[in-house]
C-alpha cells in the first residue's frame, strides 16, 4: 500500500508540474491577448495542446493508481477521491502529510489556472466585441449617408410601410 501511495504522490507531483507549465502558458496568453499578438496566441495554443495531451496521460495514470488503492481498501474507484484517501491515512503521518501536501499544491495550481483562464475568456470576449464594433463602424462609414427625402411621396418612400400597414418587427 505504501508503494501505491508513493506512486500516487509522484504522479500528482508530475501532474502539478504540468499544470504549472500550463499556468505559465495561460499567463503568456493573457499578455498576447492584451497585445493582440495573433501569432503568439497560435504558438501558445499549440504548446497548450501538447501539455493537455501530457496531462491526459498523467491523469489516466493517476486514476489507475487510485483504482489500485481502492481495490486494496475494498472501495469503489468511481466514488473515492484523493481527499478521502488523505483522510484515511491520518494514522500514518508520513504518507498522510506527503499526500496531503501534493494534493493541496495540485488543487491550488488548478484553481489558479481556472482563474487565469476565466480572465482570458473575458479578455477574448471583450476583444471580439471590440472587433465587431470596429467592423460595424467601418461598414457604416462606407455606406452612403441618408439625406432628407423631399419628394411628392416622401412619407411613403421614407417609411417603407405604405398606407396604414403595421410592422410587427418593431
């Protein structure tokens, strides 16, 4: 059991290292978004995809390790979380402390990553809104300005409704 706990700690430390690398990339992404550097964003997206693939591989290892621990403890792997394993190890301070430390560090890193990603999401939305505004502004600037219509049928030509019809779209 102790070797499985050591393996779990090692896997979680590896996972935390990869999440920290992803966090660094997300912080770089924030800078690229603010600067509007599309080339840098494309490079970061490629690097992120590789890290996500690595994280998926590590996550699979972690789930397998937790599953092995659950078999020994006669528990269902789908219902057990690392936090519960930490609590079960309270009588073994060395394993408990090491696993708890690894768990809390990973949890902290993932939380920071979620915050940065939420910020990036908002920045991208604002950037897209600004681009849409600029496109609409450019489109409207290229249209011919509307002038007053002073002809015999000015009212009908201007409103486009004709005599007494109701426009349900308004």
